[in-house]
């Protein structure tokens, strides 16, 4: 009788569905000792040195998992477990490192590339004004065959981020431009990078307060780009810059090579 019960128990255990979870950073490096929580199950487990963890689940259907550890932004994933007995589903959770201070961080080759703010340069007449930047950082991003990603760390709520009107523009270097002055068209020297066209991007919240993910619609072409707020690089209004808070009178340029 004892051996029969033991055999039945082993059979039941072998028929329990499993999830083989791998926790990595955004560059594919395993995250060891990451804490993993299975929704609806008390307690937590940790990944091994290879970022792996085998989880037994009580039933088929959607299973929600959370992973995180110090120095990383926690994330969630939902795994659909089929009804087949004893099946093993593979799943991966990617974690973004937590930036040390507010700002824009491009997901570069194996590490973040900080995108630093640069004050706007203004060239104007009595009726019109150009906003742009004179210099761009020497560091640059490489084309990667996929959309570019940026982590934006800002001590702002979601609705405040939306109010910023955050945009991404592709820039062009322009030496001069014809603008309207009091006495008619006037040629002025610019010698700076100005907005050439808007770039489609998506802004979404990460699972940590004040952290957001920006993903371009497609891979960025070679060139110079800049994040800016309130369309300041696109406007020609003479008083537009003065209407912005001082902390928004900057742009965040970077180059893609």
C-alpha cells in the first residue's frame, strides 16, 4: 500500500506543469539571485547563477510572474500554460538597470549611454526666431537592425509626463535662413542644428515609479536627433522659449552612426 501511494505521488509530481524562467538584463546577460514571485502563490524564489528558475504551477492557463532585484527595474510577464500534463514552458523576463540619476539613457551596446542636456541656442529677428543647438555629443549610438530604446528617469507622474509634450526630432545643420523682419525678408546666419522632421516614438511606463520607456517606431537612420518638450525646436514664435520653465529650455541631442 505504501509503495502504491508513493508511486501515485511521484506520478502526480511529474504531471505538474512547469515554467522554466530565465531572467536577463536588456543585453541578455543572466541576472543571478533575482527574486521571482508567482501571482496567487505566497513566498518567492530566486534565480540561480545562470538567471534560471524552474517553477511548478498548480494549473493550466495564464500565470503572471514578477522578477526584480536591487539595481534593476522590476518587470512582469504572463505565461500561458497549456493543459498538457507535465509540460514545460520556457519564458524570459528582461530587466532594465535602474539609472542612478534623472535623465535620458539610450540602450547602447552592452550598457546605457547617457543623453546629456544642452541649452538651446536662439537666433532671431523682431518677428521670428530659430531654436537649435550648436554642438552634438561625440558619443553616438550605432544602428542595431531594430527600434532604438531609451529609459527616461524623471521625478514626474504619468500625467505630468504627458503634459510635457515630449517629442523626438531629427536635426539638420543649417548655415543660414531667410526670415521675415520688419523691413521684409532677411537672411540671417544660423550655423546650428535645427529640427528637420518629427520622429515617431512610443512612451510607456515601466514597473517603477518615475521610470519610462521610449521606443522609436523603427530603427533610426544615421544622423543627429534630439528630445525636446513643447515643440520648442519646431516653433518660430519669438516668445516661445521664455514661456517655458528653465528646466525645459534645453534639448537632449544624440547621434546615430
